[in-house]
């Protein structure tokens, strides 16, 4: 039942975003697993549209933070203002107090502001003037990062990247898809017509369901095997942390649920590994000079890791 | 219209020509091993049949042509009248055939006419040609036929006089070329491509080079000798007897003429007799006393033979018989008839034997059997004898002939021109010893201490001016029993110890163990042997065994206590009470089983001996069975794709339980792997299932996989899954047989 609703969410997004099913799926996976997404791509490929479509489909409150070098942490999390009428400080929530937050061009703001966002992402709450304010639930951040502009940017430190469940690229649509985009947007952007396919309560219920998805011992072993191999790989300076393994398991559970299964398959793992692991690995500088990408390393690791297909001896 | 043949046609023609050559190889031996003449007609017929099949002539026309050919050939061979015209040959022909058919039905094979046999042979060839055409044109697989051709040639080469050494080279050349080309055609067929000239060349040139190179290398390379003795002498010796001819190549076995020793021996398994007796012993036939420098002769003819009959003491005493020895009996069951009687050392009397009289030759020690004054061959006879036992002390006390007065000059004879160095060597060997026994022992041991080699092949015959013993001792140092025994006799004589040369058989191999402590020994021509006897005045003739790797069990009494100065213990003999049946026979030498005395296991467990006996008795059957089983096993293995699924289906059909489905699924995976759709270990089941389904154009594998995944990754119970999925599974696994 929920599975069908999720399908509907996907369909909704696809009506807006042509040919971006993988990105849409991954976003929902991240939303279900209560993780956050880092989108790395050039401007104009539809990152904002994607998030808005997702927010609309789940009937969530959508906020957007455009990160600029002069943005302050209080601009993100909110500020207490003195109310002369009530003779007290009153908390004015910042844009982080939404369900689905688009943190646009996160690498253009100062590390101080970046970390205010990332810490609240991690903790699920913000503390202002000694008062702790819970963030709304569900809470989902989609941060974008422009890989081209390096001038005046503050690249996210590796430790911070670890806080994102998934990292992905949008990529350009192909010619046919781009034609379709033009056709659809000629008169009115279809995003305005989108109706929620699932309520926030249902979404929260699903987030709970995700944890019930069965992950067999063999699958866990497979995950650990893969993570271990990233640590031993000759091209890798820093491999995937146990937090990465946990992230992979959670993402796989969400992915399985999205596909209407209550058990995880090795296929799920194989599909998700690049998105979960690539930003958690630091390659050696020699490898980087050679132009090797983390995704390539992961592909090689997958190509020499046995898939568990036999029942374990009891 | 095509103006030239495509390469496909030409390669097909080549295929037919090559298969004709293979068929020809089947016909070649026919002329030699059967009494078939005019084989060329059959060869022409085989070629004609294949040619007709190649041109794909309508079966009516080609059938008519072949029938006509058969008729013309049969008429030409069996009738004198012209084919067309007067002469009622056809009527006679049909009546002969009809007669033969009747005889065939009556299973009176001998009466069937040659005409009918030839006709049947033609029909057989016709069928074979059709079969080859079927294999070539339809199945495009020829391996089976090729394999059988090779087996056919090898069997004929082994078991018949036909020499297949060139045939096998031809078969390899033609056969591999044929298989290679056929493989190309099969691939082209599977891929639906027309062969271009270039493709054929790319295939054909490396193929031809490869075959040419490997055949040339194989032809030129040294080949190991066959491990099994050639069975042809075995087969023919039943007709011809054994052991004739001086010099040159001899056949193993007992022979009469020993005047020219030397030359190679061919092994021969033919059984001579079976002895049922308690322990292993040497069987005597005769002795010779005169060494000529080339071989042995008798110094004189016996003046008269000493007759004796059954149950009468044998007029022959080789040595003083020790009264302690028990009387034993031995029954000899003769397979290869001779008119002489073999006997153990110290025979008491013959107690059974179908002869009126036996005669003992005092010069040669030979005993022959007579009936009505005619020499007669016995089928079986039985001896009562006592095992001789020699007192070591008495042996060692002998230092000369003493005053016994026996004339031993004939056993001290040596040729005039015996090289001096033989005597020098003997003196050197025996120098430390002071008595005859130890001197003889020293000479006996000399051969094994100095790396003399036992060999039956490439043993030279001495040149005119060479001495047989001298050549062996100083030049070749390798040979078989005759070399060793003759040398020892000559050496002993050179230092004035009387000795003679004895012929007979070694103990043979145990083939059966009777419960009463007796065993049945099989003595074959390979057991024919010669050894040495030394005369001790107090004791008599004592056997010695100089041939390396042989041992004769001479019982000695260890009555040595008084000789305290003697620290050396005798080396060879075993304690007297336990007769050691372990004497390696020449056969074992030859098969490389063992070279060590007493190490053939026969003194151990009887089971092993029985097994060995069984193996050596039935070795050709065993080889044949092994070949057939190996061939069948290989075929089964090669075709396992086709039959395995049905076995699996039957196996799993009736099975129930929670682990059936996973097992069946694993079997399916393996079967698909054999079929060529192998799953990579790093591939998930689901993506593999998609591949499989794409290949077969179904969704079966995905459905099966889905259920298997649930068991595997969701720990779902598998109990009812099998019954639901069985049909799907059977469907899919059957697809892999195609």
C-alpha cells in the first residue's frame, strides 16, 4: 500500500523532472532513511525543481537557503528577538525549520555557517540562547554544491561530508529528454499542478517501517566486506568508516522498501554503494593525479567481491 | 548460377575425402588378419558410397549404382561367365544367397558361402558410409567415429600381428584435420555465416601447421617402451611351443639348445605348469657340464637311461637328504606339454603320473616319461620329496675334494682359450675366503655388489673371438640368468671348485592359496631360469643363485656354535622353518614392480597376492575393460549437458522438504553454468537471472530467483516453494539440454 504511494511520489517527480528517475529514487531513499543528500552539479539542471517536486508530493513544508559568503548562522537557524509588548525574547525560526530544506550552493558560505547547518542536521535540533528547539519532522536536507566554481568557495571538509547519506549528480538530460522539458514548460511549469501523494504522517510511518526491513546476515557481511575493501585498497588514503557501513545498510533498507520488498538484496547494495561510499573515501594523491575517481575504485571493488548466494552452513 | 565452388563446398569435399581415409584405415588390416582377399574392391566401394553421398545423389539412383557395383564385383569374383550375355550366373547367385540366408538362420556360420559374406561386408560398408555421411552432413560431429578408429587400430596392433605404427600416424593426421575442419563448419553453421576463403585459410593454415608440427614432433620424439609385454607371442606360443633357436632373439622359455647363449629375450606369459606345493622352490629339469666359450653342451651321451616307475625311489640323489626334513608332496598340472618331468630338489618318488615308465639320464639329470617305449607328454604328475637342508658347518669345512675319490673332471672342464683374467678376477674375489662355500658365496655376491644389471633386451651375442663369460664380466655387465649362472660356474671352475649349470624354472607366482598351507604357483615361460650347483664332497650338489634380484631359498642348518672365530653371519638364507615364497620372477622385473629380493609382498598378506595374481592373469581383459569404461565415462562426461537435466529432474521430482528448493536451484545454476551461462561470482542472482531470461526469452529464471532470494535473504521457509516452482524449474532445466 505504502509502496504504491511511494510509486506515486516517484511519478510526481518524474512529471516535473524528465529522465531523472535514479535521482528521484535516491532522494526518496534518503528521505525514508532519514538521511540527507548532497547534490553535486552545475547550475540549471533542475536541482531546485527536484526538491520542490519532492516536497510538494509529500505535502511537506519546503524552505530554501541560498548560501552566500556573508550568510550568518543565525540566518540559517533563526534568531531571538526582543518583543517589547510581551517584555520577552521571542524565537524567530530560520529557514532550517522546514520539512524539506534546500541548502543551495552550500560550499559558498563560511565554514561557521556550514557547520551550523550540518550540526543541526546531525542533532535534529537547534539551540538558541539556551533554548533547544526541535526541528520539524520529517526533516530532510538536500544540499547542492557547484563543482565548477572554486573561486571564493569553502569546500566541505571530509568529516562534514560524512553527514550526508548520499551524494549524487544530476547530469544533463539527453537531447530527447531536453526537448520534452521544453515542451512541458512552454506554457506553465507542471510543478504548480502537483498534488501530494502521501501525507507527512504516512511518510513518518514509512520512515519507521524502513527499520523493519530485513537485512540478512549475509547481506551485512557483504556490506562489511565492501567497506573493508575500501580501507585496504591501494588507491585509497582513507576508506569508508563504520558510519558509512551503517549508512549503506539504512539506505539499502529504504531502497528495498521503495521497491516493495521487506528484505534487502545484494542488488540493492550494489546499486547504492557508489552513492553512499564515494564521498566518504579519500583517494591517495597519486591516484587523483592519475584521474581515478572514487566511483571507479568502488566499481573495481564490486567486481572482485563475491556476492553471497549460498545459504550459510548451520 | 554459381560459376565456382564456394569454400564451404570445397571444405565439405575435403571432409568426405578425409573420412574416406579414416574408413580405409578400417579396411587395411582386414586383408592381413582375416583371409579376405581383394580388399581393394571394398575400398573402392567405400569411396564410391561416400562420393555419392557427397554429391547428394537421389537415394534411388545412388542405391541402384551401389547395387550394380556390388553385383558386378561379386560376379567378377565368384563367377567365370561374363556379366551380360549367356550364362545363368544370376540364378546361381540368388540360390547361393538364399542358401546362405537359411544357414545363417540355423547359425551354421561355417557353411555360409564366401559370396554371401562378401555381400554382407558390402552391406556393412554401405551402412557405415551412410553413418559417416550422417555424422558429417547432419550432426557435424565425428569424434565418436574417430575415437573408435583409434581404439580399433590400437587393439589390432596389440592383439594381432597387424602393425599399426604407420596407421596410427595416418589416423592422427587425417583425423585431427577432419575434426578441425568439422569444428569450423559446425561453428559457421551455428553462427549462420557463409565461410569465406579468408576465414577458411585463417582456420586451416594454423590447423594444418599445428597438426603437422605436433605429429612430426610426436613421430620424432623418443617413445617409452610398452609397459605390458607384447601379447602376440603369448597368443602364438600356444600353437608353436616356445624357446627355440640359438642366438639372435630368443623367446623366453625352456629350450634344449644352449650351445650359443646371448641375445635378447622376449617376455612370454604362457603358463607352463601349475604347482601345488607348500613353499616356493626351484624346479629342476637338467644340467649341462661342458662350457664351450659360447654356451653349454653335454660332454657325452648317456650310455643308458635308468628306468624307474611310480612309487619307486628316484634314482637321483643330489645331496645327502637330511632326515629331519618332512616329506612333502607337489602336484604339477601341466599346461604346456613337454616329455620331460620337472622335479624339486631331493625328490623321493613319483607318486602319480600317467606314464608306464620314467627314465633318468645320469649325465644330464633329465627325467623323461615313456609309454610303450615312446616319449609321452604328461598332463599331470605328483612328486613326493623332502626339502634339502645343508649343514653350514659341513659346507664350510670343505676346502677341497679330499679323498672322496669322485671323478669331478667333467665339472672342472673349461675351454682351452678361456681368458686368463676370469681366473684372476675370481682369485681376487675369493682371496679372503678359505673354504669352498664362502668362496662360492663370494662369487655369488660379486654380481650384486658390483652393479651388474638384470636385462633381457639388447644383450649381445659374443663375437667369434669373444668368450661369453668374459664379455659379460668385463664389458657388458648386464644380462639375464644365463649370463650370471654361466659366469659363476666358469669362475668357480677356474679356481678348481666343481660346479655345473642347471636349467629349470623358478617358483612362479602364487595364484591361489589352499587352506592346508599349500599354494598354487603358476609357472610361465617367464620363469624359465638357469642357476648354479656346486659340488661339496660331503654333501653333494648345492644350488647357488648368482642372478641379481633372484633368490633361491636354500635351507641351511646353523650349526655354527663351535666356530667362535667366525663372526660373519651368512647373508642370503632365511631360517629354515619358514619357507619364504618371495622370489621375484623375471616377469616382475620386466614390469618394473620391484627389484629387491623378497619385496613383492607375496610373503605378506595372501589377499594382495591373490589380487596381484588376478591382475596379472586378467590384465588384457582389465585393460580392455578400463579402456571401455574410460571411453564410456568420457562420453558420458562430454554429453552430461544432455542427460544431466533429466537425471536432476527425476532426482528432485519426488523429493520434499525445506532444503529441496535451494538445492534444486543450485543444481540449476550449475547446469546453466555447464550450458555456457555461467554466473560470475560477483554477479547478483537477480542480474544473472535477467541474463538467463534474456537468453531463453522467458521470465522463468527471474521468478525462480525471486523465490530463492526470499529464502536466502528473507529467511522464508522453503517448504511449499518447491511444489509451486517445480514445473517452472523443470521447464527451464530442460531448455538447457537443447
